[in-house]
C-alpha cells in the first residue's frame, strides 16, 4: 500500500461527486472510488428539483457550475393547487432562471455536469471497483475493494448511497421508519410542443380515483407522483400509467413514459455521522433517507458533501457530525409532517383540510396552507 491519501471519497453519485469537487477546491487532492463502470447508465431522472442553496454551494466549489446547472434547468412561474377538481390556490411570480429559488432537471444531467467538472478539475477517479471493507483507526482508514486493491486514507467521506458498505463496515445503523403507503412516480417526455410549465398539486384527483397527484415539470418532461391508497396494487398502477395519464396530464398529448417506479416515504437518519475514530464521515443517502416530496435528499446531501470536505480540512469532524445530523433530523421532521398531511391519518386533520378547501375562495390563506403542506408545513425553517 502506497502513502495514505489525504481523503478518499467513496461513491460517485451526486453527493460523492460534490464532495470530491469540494475537497479538490480546498486543495485536499481527493481520490474518488466508484462501484459502477464509468459508462454504466443510471435509470430514472430521480432528483429533479435543485434548490438555490445547492446551486450556490456548487458555484462556490467550482465557479460557474451551479450557474450552468441553473441554465440547463427549467423554472416555472405558476403553482396551482386543486381539491377534487376545483382550484383552491393559484400563485404566479417572476421566473428568472438566474435568480429563481430552484431549477428543475433530471438528476442524470446534474450528475453528468458534476462528472465533467471533476474531470476538468483533475479529480482522480477509479471506476468499476466497489469498496468492500473499511477499517478505521486513529491513524486513518484502510479500504479494500472487490478487486483486492487496498487504499489508505487519512479520512474517508462515505457517499456510497442507501446501502452504504462503508457505513455498515464501521457499524453505524440507520434508524427511522418507512411509510406503509406507496407512491407511484412516472416520468413523461415533453410532447412535440412542450406544454406551459406549472407545478400542480391535486388533492383527491377525480381522474385518479380520488388519489392525490403531484405534477412537476422539469427540463425535457414531467414528473407525475400518485399517492396510492391502502389496498392499491402500486406496481399495476405504474405498469398501466399509459391508460390513466391522459386524464391526469392532459397538457401532454399521447404521453410517452420514460421511467416509472414505486417508492415508500423513508425517514431514516444514521445514528452518528462519523465513526468513533473521527476518520469516516457519512454524507448523502449513506447518512439519511428522505422522501422525494420536499426535494431534500440530494439537496441536503450536497450540503453534507461541502461541509464534510471543510471538516476534513479543518480537523472538525465532530462538529460536522453534530451539525449535519441536526440538519438531517430537521429534514426528517419536516418530511414527516408532510407525510402526515398527505395521509391525513387523524379525523381532525381531515376536517381541517376539507374546511380549508371550502374556505379557500374567500380566505386565500387557507389555499396557501393547502398548497404548502405536502412539502412539509415548516419548510421555510428547514436548513438544507
Ligand atoms: C423518485 C425520486 C425523486 C427524487 N427527487 C428528489 C428531488 O427532487 N430533490 C432531491 O434533492 N432529491 C430527490 N431524490 C433523492 C435523490 O435521488 C437522492 O437523495 C440522491 O441520489 C442521493 O445521492 P447519493 O450520492 O447520496 O447516493 P446515490 O445517488 O445512491 O449514489 C451512490 C453512489 O455510490 C456508488 N456505490 C454504492 N456502493 C458503493 C461501494 N461499495 N463502493 C463504491 N461505490 C459505491 C453507487 O454506484 C452510486 O454511484 C429523489 C429520489 C427518488 C427515488
């Protein structure tokens, strides 16, 4: 084994790529290890919604990167909420891609841009060889990959996703819950003439059998999220999307499905964000699982990545672990409140929602509340 690397990042998903860029920007000369081969495709557009804070963070570690992601994305100037076919909230606002609080584009495009930025920065990356073992000590971490290669590192930033081998190797659990309710997500390509983009949340959509439906446009297509009801066969619903989509997404004629999947709300946070030696830092989905509603997963993962690189440079791992775990717990609380709102498990909340829907035409605040709640009622207080 050669001299230890200052920092090894495990996993070249959006969070690992961001961590490598951030570490490079701080002069740490990171080595990035990835299980997939460089040309392996990742299915699905997954994280479409990128927050301004993420764009700013990426601009700070690689000048121009956040700006380019924003330029490649889509912003919209309208949000609407409907209740059983009747509009209860409409908001329009100026939508300038340069200053909008978000942009919307497939995660695959963001990853391509991050990968290109890493290449241009000269980040050393070894592809196609998963890490199998991580043994930390007070001196550093010894990593062994599937091919038998051994890498020494003073610090390891684990960004190897939900089934993190590094997290398991250092014995840190991921505590939390998974919703019983399933959600179907379907991505649809833009038609020949792209429809006007607007974000629509529809409570009790009549054309979806009274299920809640969220429509989110992104560059090149539309994301359709359907909340299943108890007893629904979510896989069947996903497989038959072509049949129900025209009524739910009438703005895209002859919708072409590009990806569909079924998921449950995962609300899980690692018991600790660093191992006992302070040599292994957990980031992104290796550290927390958050639901798509609210777009907290990748966005908070990029926050972890930048903070982890800084903590390695400043020898401030303990503070990193404390602060990022607190941020993740806040995200879980906001997402949990959103789930509560979507499921409305208590009669009181169901009554409140129905009353808000009735009051909305006369009392705009009620419509605003219905509009904001599915993403977590306290979203403004949450730091990604
Ligand atoms: C339907 C859906 C919609 C979503 N929408 C949003 C959204 O709008 N906004 C948002 O912020 N988030 C969203 N998310 C969440 C987002 O997709 C994830 O949070 C994000 O992909 C996590 O990034 P990551 O880099 O931590 O993990 P991953 O993307 O899972 O990347 C992990 C990487 O590590 C590699 N790896 C795994 N094991 C090893 C190993 N042993 N050795 C080396 N490499 C390894 C993997 O091959 C992979 O490249 C959504 C997710 C879904 C499913």
